[in-house]
């Protein structure tokens, strides 16, 4: 039977390792942040401990066998439900939360490793995960930012902006766009307009358009996403 101190050590280690990954997501203000990652890692560790050591008293019975890998496989597949909750489909080709979902899946695996007593494997996986979430992100931004989807969302009073007027503004700033959509609720006086920016458009020109839009009369909010 595993010692109580070892159980506590494994659970505490899992909470710390999961928290390290959760700090990065918390910094970016994702819903699945510090506490979520800590709980996922902690829960996976406990599931692994229970699977490996929680049924030792029945092993002496005839025809009774123990397979700890079953719990591990169920944890990995079951964590997909939580991960799916962090993924948001904003519009065509624009998806938020995939990295966070992958991070949750990873900390679940880290928790299983800690629960199985594989401390160094869990620590190494955590450190590599942190490198991927931080250092690799800077590489993405430097070399691949020009191929990412960008969009501008504008909330404005009804009839204060028109699609043709926004199109002319984009042309004046020489910003190419792929699509402009207008959402007009059945009730209320606030409309929403979304502009999908072409990948070839220069970032500085896009920001200049945003500054101009913010100054337009009737505009309540302008948000910019660069995914």
C-alpha cells in the first residue's frame, strides 16, 4: 500500500505543475486559467492513485485482476469534454481556445504521470509545455503573423455607419478586406459590423483604420482580433 505522505506529495506536485501551465492561460485571461488547470492535473493524479492502489484489498480474491491503465485511458478521453468547453467558434475559419484545450489535455497526462510516480517525466513535460506556450508563441508572432486571420468588430448606433461608408474608409487607407457583414438585431438600436481583413493588409494601416473608426460619431466599441 502506498504511504500517506507519498499520496500527499503526488497530489501537491500535480497541483503545482498544473498551476504552472495554468498561469500562462490566466495571464491571457482565458476562462480555463490557473484553478482549472490545477484541478484537472490534481484530479488526474488522484484518479491514477485510486486506480493503482485503491483496490488492493480485492486482489486476493479469485479471478480478480487489476488494470490501472483503464483509468488512465478514461481520463485522457474524458478530459476532451472540458477541453471542448474552452473552444469557441466565432465565425468561419476563426476558432478560439484550441491551445487552451490542448493544454488541459496535457496537464491531465501530467497528472497521470505524477499519480504513477513518474515525477521526472511529469516535470519535463511541464517545462516543455511552458516553452511551447511562451517561447514558441513569439516565434509564431514573428514569422507567421502575416498569415493569421484578422477581423474588426464595430458596435454602433443604428444607421450611424453604412457598409458602403466603411468600404470607402478601408479603400482610403489602402486596406484590402475579404468580407464585411452587418448584424442588425430585431430590437434595439445597436448594430454590429464585422470586417474580415485580407492577409496582405499591413498591420499599421489596419490600426489606422481602427483609430478612425473609433472617432466616428455613433460608434460605441471597436475590437480587433488577430488569431
